[in-house]
C-alpha cells in the first residue's frame, strides 16, 4: 500500500507499506514482538509501540511504521503510525469496495494521540458511467471543499493553541526520504546558478568519482550526474568508484547558501548542526564538501572578479559584501557548538569576501544573470536587517509604498487640474509648486527607477 502524507508547508512524504503474504502471517517476527522505537526517533531508550496481531482475514491490511515526517505543529516528528485498512479491490483486484481505513498516531511513549478513519458512506461511483448531469451535480456538491480546507485548518489550529494551550513544536527540515516544498521564483533562479556552480567545481576537482546532484523543488530537474575531469577525459574508468550523492533537502538551501561567505560555516550550520533538524542538504561523503565549496585553484584569488567591475557595479557589489552575514539558525533550540558563537555585545570583525558562488557568477554568467543574482542576494541580505529574514515582509513593504505613491499620484493629478499658471505667474513659488506636482504625478515611476539602480 502506498500512502502520501502532506502538511500545510507544502511538503510531502511517501510511505511504501508491504503487506505480508497470508502464508507468512504467523511466521512474521513482529507478530509476538513489540515494534521498537530506537535511535533518534525515541524519546527514551527502550520505549516501544506494540503491534497487534494481524487478523486472518486476507482482505485486511495492517502495518505499523515509524513517523519521520512533521505534519502538525502540535505533534513532534517522533512516534509511529498504525494502519488498519480493508482492501477495496479484494479479491484479485475485482472488488468494488467499500473503503475503510483507520490510522492511529502514537507517541514514542506509546500514548495514542490521534485516531482517524476514512470510510465509504455510499456506493462507489464509476466515472465512465456518469452522464454530464451527474458530473455537474457532483462538481457542484464538492467544489467548495478545497477552498475552505486551509481556512478550516487555521481555525482549528487557533482553537488548539489559544483555547487548549497545546505545545507548539518547531518545524524541522525534511529528512532524506521526504519531498521538500515547492520553490519560489528566487529559489528556482538560484538553483540553476548553483547547479552550474557545482558542475563547474566537480569537473575541475580531484574527486575520485562522479557526483550525483539531487535538487529540491517540484518544478526543477531532479537529478544530474557530474563527472570529474579525469573521468570525462577517459583517464579514469567510470566504474571504479561509487557515485557521491549530493542531495538538497529543501529549496531554502539555495537562499541560505548564498548568504555564507565562509564554506566552513555553511557545512557547520546547514549539514552538521541541530542534530539533523536544521539540515538543508545531505552528502554521502563529507570530505568532498571542502573541495566543492572551498577556494578554487584555477580561478585565481577571490578578489579578481571584483577588481574587474566598473561603473555602478563596483559600489553595488561593495554594498552586498558589507551586508553579508551568515543566516541565523532555523532552530529555536540552542545553536550547535560547531557554529560561530559571539558573546553578548560582540561583533563579527572578520572581513566578508565574495563567496565562491559570487565569484563563479561574476566570472562565468551572462550580464543579465549577474544582475539578477546580485539583486536577489542583496534582497536576501537586506531582509535580515529590516524584515526579520522574511522576504514576504519586504514584499508587503514594497506594496505599501507603491499603494501610497499611487494615492499621492491621484491626489497630485487632481491638484494639477486645478492649478492655473496665469493666476500663479506672479508668485515666486509657482515653478516649485509645478515641479512638486509633476514629481508627485510620476512618483511611482521614480520609485521603479530607484529600485532598478539598487
């Protein structure tokens, strides 16, 4: 049985549950044993969740598995699920229902927290036998369900938080077997630049084998294999080493990656810190990360691309360098000891150079991509200072400014229509008054010009 679990953060997890054959039911080792929750999934060692005996009815499907996907802010990622389902296609894929599934969520301390049941209330509908009238009636009966689902979730969450005072669990990043959320337009652009950067670094490295890059996001290409120079040239056999997997777990990795100037902090904060809760990427061989993200041997010093900048580009990139600071940890718990710790009142006096990705984009991307990359990174750095690191707040601020300027423009146009230059000719302020009105009439265009030069 295949189950897909989704959460309100647009993340998902696919579970493939195997049902034992009827002849193996009484020989299964977990028939008389408890399902142990060991390792990081258990709150306490030795805690276990018992699995009830599977009934002899072959139309029944039952399984229990560890929970490793964050669904609700009111439940942690620990625990286990138990499923009891009736096979609607039994026997031999010829059955016609009914559907009757019961899922039980238990904590790692074997406390039942939630029981959900999905079952048939009417006879199944065969789509191929439906007339146009039946289809229209069906759609008119259910069209509103999707629209009110999210508002209902918010409403019930408010009740649980404000009335029931339930504890809220921090949302950890997804694990390797889960699927991250859909990427934003900024993350999609940065993913393309990062893919080119990773390919460039692998092809010019001494890594012993190919690197398999697995991207995060729904709309981007998922997998691609990059070969080192010696394998591309044929001096090393392609099958002499296993491929090293570099997997991005969440699209947030791309917006966080561009904020780091020092590769060591990237590895500490995004891979090693937080006991996996804040991990945004995973690599099967940790040793290659310093080779991939460190200083490239064949690209010269880190300052060379910056020295070739001219005109307004040089001060723009200088502003980016001055704004650059490592992103804050996503976890609400204490930061890892491996990350850079600053005592209260101290400031980071290290020189923030251009990052390896900055140098790559400046040296090997088109001018349009360079401009777009710089604007996105600058925007990401600015929100850390004025919008708590949330891009949405900055976008709302921009929308507020534009609406305000639109209101001023409408008001100024009304004033301009009433303005009589003949009556104001004797006034020394007439020219200034006219200039002010013209400026207000075009204030929205001036704001667009200001953003263009930033």
